[in-house]
């Protein structure tokens, strides 16, 4: 299973490059359907008991009901309604399957190394192409993924896995590899990824504070400071470019701000259901259909949010995740989705705080904490949260790690009770 899932993950991450190289024309939704099918097959072959609370299933059903009801009221075409609902809840369906699948920490460890081998090779090839351009931002040389934002997000996933491995195996090499990947993120000068990267390191340091030598931490921060100073010019230039764009268009026509402003207004106007699946900020809202809400709420006044931009493939409608959630599912639906994200995060934090976890479960708890946290934060400025490649981690790997963390804490509680009696 680990090798099979690892190869499948690499295939999904590389699919854009394969499509271009071999002139493939895969149908829309191929990635999403194939990911769900793979996790369903693994679950079918290795079925285990349910570990998520009943409220998890209820939240998925309630979120789906809100999306469908809102879409029916808004008059969204049936095909777009179905696609939009499926894509919004897919990570939850996969998480449910994964958290009900029999798996071991050792299998997750082997899967992690398959993915890490891909990340390291992809990063090396990208860096070789970038060397001559240093110290310019590393935005064009991003390997097979073809997108700098996805490239940096994948690096953060790799860093989470490596630091989690360090909590288990205590090998310094894992920390140094994670530090190298962090340095590459610095070179991309993608601010969202940089902030999330620092959060990951802070979480790791706080959870492993008694296990880390001062020398290692000092070396890591010296390296960060060195590369940060080298990339400072590119970062300042990027910030200046962002400010110039904001000054030119104003807050009212900023591509991301206008999506947030419109989503809040839509959620208010369509309370309590939201405008429904396939109506705003989602792939379903521009698939053979251009939702009238873009014109109605002024989002299309931004040239890259217009129908013409969608038609020629230069649109920015899918740049940000949370506006689509807030508009389409309303305030209640957004709250339900936040709850789904918090299930593995809260369980992991509680496990670290309350129990003396076995080393392999520390690895699982760290992954189940950091992946949902990092991808939910990505959604405030990027669409990574709903990208097929990252649903594998948000739903699948987080679900596997949640299961092992939950089962380990239940066993600890049971053993403590037996010892007392």
C-alpha cells in the first residue's frame, strides 16, 4: 500500500507535466475522481472501525445540504451543483475513509519517504535551473508542478513529514533536510508559504523542546538568517510590487479583497444557506457556465475575474479558497468546514498535552496537526486547500494519522484505567 499510494501521489503531482509532454486530454475532474477511488479501494481492502465522531459525518451531510439548498434557490445548473458539492466535501469523504482504514505508522513512514524522494529530486532539478537567476525570486523554476505556489506548498508538506520523522527516529538528518527545503521556500519569496513554514518550525520546536540540542537550532537559524538576507532584496521588490498594485487598483478592485468583500455580502444576502455550490469562487462556478453572481456583486470588474479571462484561461477566480466557501455555504457552512478541519488538529494537540505518546504516534500526531493547519491557512490567499494534489494529504494522510493518534490515546486511557483497578 505505501508504495502504491506514493507512486499515485507522484503521478497526481506530475500530471500537468505528463499532459503537456504526452499531449493527454484527460476529462475535467479526472484527478478528483481518481483520488477518491484510490482511497476507497484502499479502505475496501483494509476496512477498520470508525474513529471519527458521529458529528464529523453529520457535518459533512449538513454542509452538503446547505450547498445543495443554496444552489437550488440560486438556480445553479444541476451539473455545476453536483460538481461543486462534490469538490467541496471531497476531502471530508476521503478523511472519513482514511480514518476507517487499518494502517500502521511504519506504512505511513514508508509512504512519506516515497513522496519525499520525489520532492527532493524535483527540488534539485528546479534549483539547478534556477542557479543562474539567483538572487531573483525562484518563481519560474518549480519542477514538474508548473506553479510556484504549489511548489512551495509541497515543500511545506515535505518539511512537516521530515520534522515528524525526527520526533520518531531522532535523526539529525531529517532536521537538516527540512532546513534545506525551508531555504528553498525562502528563495521563492512566497510570503504565505514563508509564514506557514515558520509556524511549522515553531510547533515542532515547542513539541520537541526537550529533545533538541541548542547547537542544531542555532545552525538552522543561522542558515535561515543567511538565506533570508540574500533573498531580502527579492522580498522587498515583491512587497513593493504588491503595494504598487494595491495603490493602482485600490482596495475596491484588488483581486483577492474584492472576492472577500463579495463573499461576505453574498453570505449575508443568502443567509442561512449561502448561494449554493457552483455559484462563486469555485471551479464549478466557471465550468461551461459563468455564474451571474460575479457581475451582480461586482467581482467581475477586475479584468482577471471577467468572463473573457475565464474563456482564455488567464482568470484569477480560483486564487483564493475561503471566499468560495463563505459565499457558497454561508456562515453556517463555513463554520461546519472549520469544524471538520479542527477535528484532527484538536485531537493532535490534546494527545501531545495529555499523554506520554510513543515515538511513532508523535510522528502521526504532528502530521495530523500540521497538514490541516497549514492547508487551511493556505486557503486565505491561495486555492491549494482544494487542489487535488493536496487533498491527498488533507484528507488521506491526515486521516490515517488521525486514526493512529486516536487509537493510541484510547489504548493509553484503557491501560491507565486497568492499572488503577
